[in-house]
C-alpha cells in the first residue's frame, strides 16, 4: 500500500522539482569551488569589564585584572586577543572563550590553565613571556569570561 502511494506520488514530485523556472546551478570559478572566504570579524568588539567579572574561588580580583592585561597584550607579551578577539568572542583563528563550553577540560581554572600551557604554547605567534603567575591570572580571567552571564 505504502509503496503504491509512493509510486503514484513520485512523478508529481518530479514535476514540481523539475519545473523549468527553477534556476540552474551557477558555474563557480575553480578557486571559489575549492576554498571558502575566511570569516570576517565585523562585529563591534567590546572589551569585557574585568572589574565586574566573577572571581574564581582561590583567586583575587588583582589576578583577573592582570589576566585581562595579559589577554589583551598589555602584560607579559600575551597575544590571546589577537586570535580569540578583543571581546574574546572568537575570530577565524581562535574560538569563542565566552560561552562557558570548552573543548578541552571541564571549564575549571585548572583545566583552562592546562590548555593554555599545552595547546596555546604551540600556537603560532605563541605567548612568549608568560610566567607561571601570568598563566594563573589569564586562566582565571578566561574562567571568568565563561561565567559572565550565570
Ligand atoms: C595564534 C592564535 C592563538 C593565540 C595567540 C592564542 N590562542 Fe587560544 N586557541 C587558539 C585556537 C586555534 C584554539 C582552538 C584549538 C585548541 O583548542 O587547541 C584555542 C583554544 C583555546 C582554549 C581552549 C578552549 C576550549 O574550548 O577548551 C583556551 C582556554 C585558550 N585558547 C586560551 C588562550 C589564552 C589565554 C591565550 C593567551 C595566553 C591564547 N589562547 C592564545 C588560538 C590561539
């Protein structure tokens, strides 16, 4: 029964979809067919207000403020914002760090710190002068970014 219905309906569908007015596929230049344009970052990027971000347990406001400066290239030669965006909401070369969701780890300061030390150190243009205290601070800062809107 069902198959007979399908057999009857199929030609009708074929007529609808093969309508002569349907636009034909455009031919695409080979370059556009194999590559896509990089995503543009066109939003207005507003730097999060580090003074009002939450502070993880065991850390201080001063560390969040330092982490903010490391992130934005104002301390320890940090380059995080160049890839992750001035607002930390991501660019084509670094993901959004404000969602509270993490590929690596469970979102605790410790796992964020581990990611920064292991993954980010191998990123091109790596963050050269980060001392352990700077990594602690920027890890706490990234933690706070993900908990901005509880
Ligand atoms: C050269 C570009 C670049 C720089 C500089 C950079 N990152 Fe990243 N970051 C990435 C990319 C790409 C990923 C995604 C790949 C990965 O997780 O290994 C990422 C992932 C992350 C993650 C993991 C997020 C998750 O979902 O688990 C954290 C945390 C992070 N970056 C923090 C930082 C911090 C803090 C700095 C500065 C000290 C920094 N990054 C500098 C490109 C960069």
